[in-house]
C-alpha cells in the first residue's frame, strides 16, 4: 500500500546537465527501437543542438521550453 503526500515546500532542486540525460547516438538508437522514426528525428535534432550549442546553452533552451514557456501558455 502506498500513499501520496503533497508538500507545499520544495524539498530538492536538481539542475539539468548530467551525463545520464545528455543526448547521444545510443539514445537515438534506443528511441528508434522504442518509438519509431518520429522519435528518432527528435533525438537527432536534440543531439545536433547539444553539439552545436554546447551543454550549457542546450540545457538552458530545454529548461525554457519545458518550464518557462509552459508557465506562460498555461491557463
């Protein structure tokens, strides 16, 4: 039996940019095997952006679109 408790305070704050969530060729292959060619194209785009922008700016861009942009567009 498990119970979910919602706390009003932030307990932990993680930053993006670890090795485990960096795009790679093996991630592209895994996404293709799991989800097909559309997901492969998205992973290739992420890998290209990561290599072009560098880790610092890639994760800033990801953070902006995942969190900041959604905050502004949510009702």
